[in-house]
């Protein structure tokens, strides 16, 4: 008599387009659903605060969704190498299914798969997280692409990816043995949400976690800002992007669901083709980052270009704290850092500017920025965060060259022309006229007085002069080249 099919949920907290779940149902066996919170395996990077908060919501909704179609989500805590084989043995599962991950954790998965196979259990892993997995789209010689544009062009030959799978209508629930049920814990017992202090009010206002929240956000993106996205996506003042990143991080939604919904809108003439192409390209960056992570699982710690090991980073706790708290004296940078702190999100253009400011104007190691984002972003992602920080620092694959130093004032004036984004997140500057909102130090005493701004008191003076910071950064680059020679 074959046993039940066990679905091990990880970063795929949805029932729609979830191949592991669908294939488990297709076995015809009763289905057991498990989420294992693993902070013990050395390959797993513990989640940051904002991600823990997000995970709590996505898990809660997944449990509800599964219950609505007859299933049940059991939650456990522990190291996967120990817990999964024990659960499989105790439950008598004859099939174990999961969706693949691409960082260092894949070592765990490979070991478990081998052990299960040895024990005569059918272990099956599926593609769910990406449009194309590392190794699916390769160079002519079979290698991984290191430059985005040829990678993206190569994916065009495969597009569109297969359509998403519908959610199973019904799950026949398997029964858990008492010993395993006794080890199960409530989602609340994972202590993922902050209590004292409860700093998550801004996050709650910003996100509706879980599958339904993701679908609602996708629908409103398709009906609204996706038209015109190619032209407007760089404007943080206009809310023109999808804000699907945290949902993608935890798998509330799949990239295939997004691509096919957007394709449908394009083919029905509801959005221009160029907007579809741009969205598809951004999702291509996501796949590309995962490919980089796959090739270098320690991408969050080790420079992809090893010449950067010789970079003369400074140590400056005060400057780091000013950056983290949004008190650098550059309004566009401070607005971004405060948006992040309050909502667990920051617009992509602003991420690039604050990142450049940290590694260039402040000459602080990109890993400090990556760590801060890891803790504060709801979408903090092992692939996208690390690859993007290395892109900003110039040490990554297809990176922005280090000598290209973003000017935080002109970036602000270009992408937040009326200063609305700054006024929203740096309210102490709200009374300044547009001309000065990105450069308050150029305003006359009268203008400042009228706006109720006292530089150095109500709002900081710049912690580093732009030209000086730029010169110092370029000197450091020259020094690195000498050190590395
Ligand atoms: C320093 C830095 C750190 C970053 N850290 C993360 C991170 O931890 N997690 C994360 O998901 N993204 C990260 N990004 C990429 C990008 O900023 C976010 O994906 C994007 O801002 C999310 O907003 P959105 O969902 O509205 O994007 P949209 O513009 O609506 O794009 C749709 C989706 O495409 C993907 N995408 C868009 N831009 C990129 C990109 N440049 N690289 C990879 N994928 C992309 C995301 O999954 C996004 O949800 C980082 C960028 C920088 C410069």
C-alpha cells in the first residue's frame, strides 16, 4: 500500500501554480503539507526582521488556503536534514515533493533527496520559483551568462514560459502520526512578528501578505501602472511599479503567473507591448540574479570580482548610522532610507542611489548595506539583494562601473521633479520650494526660515560634500587597482 505524498513548502507559499503541490495531488495519495522553519542548518541565512514579519502573514494565509480545499499545513521547527527524514519515516510517506531553491540550501536538498531515494521513497523536486533555472539558458559553449543583455536575448528564444498551473480544487488530507503532530507548533509560536516594541505598523499599512494579497496587487498593477511602466518605472514619486517583490520572495505569487497575466493584457490590447517587454526584462534580472547565486552561493559575502578584495573601505560607525536612519543631509537618500525603515520597501531607483551613496560617498563596504537591507526589506532576497549590491559596488557581474558615481541631488531632481517623494518621507523639508527641496543648503536664510527649516538642527547638513566624496571614491578605486596589481 503506497503511503501519503508529503509536500515540503519553503519559498512557495501558495496553492496556485505550485508544481510540488499539484504533482502531490496527482499521485492520488492522501497529501501531507509541511512547513519547516529552519534556522539551524548552516546553509540557511536567518531571515531579517521585516522578512520574518512578512513570512508570518504568508504562512497564515497558506494555512487558510490549504484548509479551504481540504488540506492542512503542519508547521515545525528544526534542521531539515534531521526533521524531514524523521517525518517521512514516521508518516510512511512514499512520495516527497518540493520546489527547488538555488542558494547554498540546495546542498541540504540534494543530501535529503539522496537519503530518501536510498530508503525507497520517491523524492521529486520541481521548478516553481523562476521562469528559467540556472543551466536552462546557456551560452553556446554551455556556460552561464555573466552579462545580462545577451542572457536576456537568449531567453527570448524560449519565451513565453509555460503557463501557470491552476490551484488544485480539492486535497485529500493525509493523517499525521501522533508523534509528529506532538512536535508541530502554531505559526504564532515561531515568534516572527514583533511585539515589544511593535514596529510593524508601517509594514501592515503597506502590504497584504499572502496569496490573495499578491493576486490583488497583480490585478491592480495590470489595470493601472503597467500601462506606461516602461516610461515611468523610474519615478519613486508616482508609485508606478508592481510592488510584487516581497510576494515573489516568499512565493505568494509565481513569476509565471505574472508573465502570463501581463501577456494576456498585452494580447488583449490593454497594455502596450513595450510595457510588457520591460516587465519581462525586470523578471529576467531576477532569474539572472538567481543564476549568479547558483554559480556563487556565497555571493552575499564574497566579491564576484576578486580585485575588490583589495578595496580600501573605511570604517565609520557614525556615517553608517546616519545612512541607516536617513540623516545624511541628502534629501533623496534620506527619503529612501526612511521609506525602507517605515514600509519594508524602497523604490528601485532610490535603492541604486542610496547604495551608490554608501559605497562611494561614504566609502563603506557594500556588505554593510546588504546586511541592512537584509534586515529591513520585506523582499530581502538571497539572490536579488546580494547581486544588486555587487552591481552597485562595481564588484559584480555586469556591474555598474565604480567610477560612475550617482549625484544624489541631480538624481532626485530628475526622478522626483516636484519633490513629492522627499516631502512624503522627509516631512521637515515639506515647506521648501521645489527648487531647493533636493538641495536645501542652497536656499537663502529667508527661504529656509519661511519653510521652518534650520539646517544642522531640524535637518542635517550633508555629512559629506558631493564633489569631495566623489574625488575620494575615485582615489580609493585607484588605490584598489594599485593594491590588486
Ligand atoms: C541595492 C539593491 C538591493 C536590492 N535588493 C533586492 C532584494 O533584496 N529583493 C528584490 O526582490 N529585489 C531587490 N532589488 C531589485 C529591485 O530594486 C526590486 O526588485 C524592486 O524595486 C521591487 O519593486 P517592484 O516589485 O515594484 O518592482 P517592479 O518594477 O514591479 O518589477 C517586477 C519584479 O521584477 C523583479 N525585479 C525588478 N527589478 C529587479 C532587479 N534590478 N533585480 C532583480 N529583480 C528585479 C522583482 O522581482 C520585481 O518584483 C535590489 C536593488 C538594489 C539596487
